C-alpha cells in the first residue's frame, strides 16, 4: 500500500505517500469526533451590504420536514422577493439570492418536465423555424378549440366556468393579482446599454413588447394600471404593487401558485447579460394565448365588470402580428446570430436554453399551489453556510493533517498547504478567510463551479490519494461548496444545457445593478458650480459656429453611456403607472428610435432598426464613419477610451429613484450634445438623413423630460439635483470639443 504519487503544482514536484494518507485518515477521524466545536465563522465584511444580506437570510428557515410549514415559508419567501425585486435599489443584497432562486426554480421546472409524456417543446431537437411555428400554432389551436368547446357549452345553457357571480369574480381577480400587477416584468431589465452591440437589434425588438405592456407610456393603456383599476372595484384602497403594503393578508391577494409565478416573472429578466436565451424562451411561452384569458374576457362583462384587460391580451398577444409573433421572431433572430458568430454547437446550446426558458414559463403557469422544495435547496446551495461548514471541517482535521503535510510542497496561493494548516495560525478567523479565498482560486485543486474537475475533490474520492480523509458528507459539503463558487451553474441546469460552449462562458462578470450607485454630493463634483435656475433655453440654438470637430475618443464613450441614464427606471411595471413613469417610457422609446406612440399597438409593423435607429445606432454610425472597427460592447469601448465620467454615469443610473433629479439633468445636457451632433456640418459624424432624424428624436426626448420635470413639485430637492446633474454633464460634454 506504500504507493508513491507524483504531481506538479506551480512547477513544484510533490510526493505523497499512501501510507501516510492512511494514517492521516485514522487520525483525522478520531480528532474530528473529539473536536466537535467548529470555529466561529468570520463575518465576510462589515457595512450595510453584509448586514442587509444577513437580515434577508435570517427568516429563511432551515430544512424542515414539516409539510405544513414548507408552503407557508415558501409563500413568505416569494412575497419578500416580490417586494425586494421591485425595489432593488434599496435591496441590492437580494441579487445573489435571486440568482440562486432563479436557477433552483428553473432546475425544478426541468425536472418536473422530464416526467411529462405530452409532446412538448423539447421534441424539437434542433432549432427549425418552421417546426417551431407549427409547434406554437398547434398550441394555439389547442387553446382555441378548447375555447370553442367552452363557447358551445355556454350556448347550450352551461354555467360560467371561471366564476359564478361578481363576488366570485372578485376572488378570482385577487388570486391572480400578484402576477398581473407585474405584467411585463419578464422583460424589465432587458434594455441595458451594457448588452453587446451585436445583440442590440434582438434586445430592441424584444424590449418593444415590454414598452407595449407599459402602454407605450400612455397611462390608459398601461396593463398594470388597467388591472389595478379593475381590482379597485373590490378593493378601492389597493396599494401600489411596489409597496410592502400590497403583501398584507388583508387584501387576500394570490396564493402560492400566483406569488411564485409573479416572482418567476420578476426573476427571469434580472440577469439579461447571462440569461438572454432563457428570457427569449420565457417570452415566447408567456405571450402565447391562454384559455382563461379568453374565458375571462367573456365572463367578466356577464357579471358587470370591465373585461378590457383580458380583451387587450386576446388581441395584442396574437400569433399573427402581435407579441407572440414578435417573440418567435426574436428567437429565430437570436439562433441565427449565434449560428453566424459562434457556430452550430453554440446554437444548439442556445436553443436548449431557449427551450428551458419556455418550459419555465409553462411550468409556473401549470404548477398548482403545491410547494416545491425551493427553500431546502436554497439552503443547500447557500455559499455562506457552505463556507462556514467547510471551514469547520478543515478546522477539525488540522491537528492530524499538520504533521502529515509538512513534507508536502503543495502551494495554495502564497503559502504552502502545511503553513495554512498550522494549528495556531488557523485559529485566527482572518487566516481562515484568506485560506478559503486562496483555495477557491487555486487550480487545479478547485475549478469554481465544477467539483468533478477539481483535483481536491478527486483526491478525497475513491481512488484518490486522500480517500477516506473526508467522510461522505464532508466530501459532499466540499463538492457543494465548489459548485456554489460559480453562481451560474446550479448542477441540474448545468447538466441540462451541456455541452458548455462559448456563449455560456461569455457570461459577463459585470453586475447590472451597482450596489454603490449612490450619488455622492461631495468629492469630485464639488468643484462644479451649481446653477440656480433652469438652463435658460436648454435646446436653444448655439450662437456662432457649431463645433465641428469633436474628439471622438472623448465623445463616443459618453455618447453610448447616455443611454444608461434612465434605462433602469422602468424595470418594475408598477412604478410606471404614473405620469413620470409614463414620460420615462416615452423618453426611452424615443431614445431607442421607436415611432411616435399610436393608440394602437404597432406589433410587428414597427419599421426595422436599420432605417429607424436610435441613439445607439447613431453612435455605431459615427464609429463606422471614423473607420474604427465596431467594438463588442460598452466595456470594450471603455478599455479603448477610458472615461471616468461614463463610469460615474453608470453608477448613478443604477439607483434611478434616488438619483432621479441628477439623471434628468444629465439627460437634458446630453440632449444638447445630440443636438450639436445633429446640427454639425461635419459629414464624418452622421449622414444628412441620420442628422435629420436625430434632430427629430431630440425634440421628442426633450418633451418627455419636460413632462417629468413638470411633475416634480416645486421645492422638491430633485430640482436642485437636476441642476447639479445638468452642470456636471455639461462640463464633460464640453471636453468633447
Ligand atoms: C468596515 O467599516 C469601516 C467603517 O465603516 C471601514 O472604514 C472599513 O474599511 C470596513 N472594513 C471592511 C473590511 O469593509
Ligand atoms: C482627444 O482626447 C484624448 C483624451 O483626452 C487626448 O489624449 C487626445 O490627445 C485628444 N485628441 C485630440 C485630437 O485632441
Ligand atoms: Fe400584458
Ligand atoms: Fe403581452
């Protein structure tokens, strides 16, 4: 049994002896049994973030076998997420939990789906647009034929089937309310200027569905507003869906099924950089016609209620030119894009991920009110808990391991393993934290997210050099910890979409909701004078010569980044039912180049981007005219032309409510930049046609910003912020010329 093993770590030759390992095993087990007190887990960091995260976690229960408790806990968990996901600015600590919850629910949906015998979307093995169209059509045919059967039952004297009378209709509306009060949220975070430019067209066309859910900035057409009005027949004092008050049991809203469905909807769009195909798939199912929508459209007027919300959805979600058709086009465009840029294998993965998104939507619409094991699974993947469990395990083995590893040259980070595991040093919490941090980045020992590949886990398994040194459950803890190191990979979902290729690895490390996006009053901006009045004539003509030669290396980063300023204001549909929200919707539509809002939904008739681009497309045109190769995204633009102010803008924009005044002021300043560019006689910037169109968009954007400003009462600090934002941006814009 005296086997010799040689392996290389960081260019060092290391020898382990099998006999030693065997002894190690015996001693560690003994020591482990005696030394049962785990070291205290060090706090990861201080400050509000860590505390906030902790507060959020506390109510999460440990694994429980009490069947009564689980649905209750799960319900409360959803309600809390429902609130926090609509108030992310105040609850950035929700994001990591949300990510895990999304992956766990997605995995669960796929598991449940495996047991399905019906023909489902997984039967389309390879993407084929015609086959997909037939599949979606057959889904729609099934729904319409069910509806016809329903109608004939009704015509032959059958009773109403959703609810018998107005009171029952009220109960039904209350039940589905959590979901309907976030209508549109599955696309809420999609429109990010930080998304790759090559996906712009797909993002834009899908985001259009979102703005239509928001009535294109017209209050009377806003889906959430229409539903609120309907529910107010029964609950005149209904609070806004973005408040905590809406969660109160007195309103008798929802049940487990509908709170879960609502949270699923809020979760799916939260990580657009990482989960675009899942969003597109979800969108394709969610926009398909549902039987109860059609039934409600018929039965509500029969009990004296307004059916407009449901009629609207029968007409605009149609598969011919409405949202369902747009959803399928986006999917087809995305697959084509991936095939062209990354090849067939990557397109295959993309298709699987789209299917997963579709299944996720279908699952939450069919899954009844029975609980899932979400809470238990979240607990088992919680990295904090795992990390402290793992440290406890290492701590318990230390006495035994100490002597054994002293001959070993294994290096983890800057230290030898034997130094790390020094019993005295390891008592210090800071030391433990440092150790686990170094360990998590020490390949080949640990490949974050992949316990199978990680050498450390292999060593403890059967056939490994340290087999037996960890018990089975200790090894499981180690493996769970390794897997949790990469949030994107919950094992089940990971195995569903294998093989992993480029498009999966491309996952951006940039969080789209910066936690520190608080506006700082002092500091760098301190030197900027604050004006005391509105810009005299914000869009007045510039007297004298227009600057014709902007410095593109200063202008371009700012040009693209300006799109971020108000983009994050919209993600919670319930926040945009007022006049300010609607004006921001119209502003962003103009910025993206969409046509003036008609009262009818334009659907797929909206002209294509190449003809009718927005601010992003004009930026790309300037890049083309300057013969600069098109950059991949905003971040590659920054690495070419660093811009401190652009980074500041992104930060401020991540807290759009708190910084609303500043962001408005900056937006006005940037409209002036847009106007300068549109009026510039420099043909190297934009072609005459584009210049003309940009001038038009500037006017429209300006009207929307004016509408926002007018809604802010006099004396509100946001007016002061407005001037500060305007001045800050002007100083930077002037540096372009
Ligand atoms: C803890 O908070 C203090 C004061 O807020 C700060 O100065 C310090 O840098 C923080 N430490 C860590 C590790 O974040
Ligand atoms: C443009 O701005 C950059 C960065 O401030 C500067 O390094 C460069 O010299 C400028 N170019 C011109 C032509 O002024
Ligand atoms: Fe809707
Ligand atoms: Fe829709």
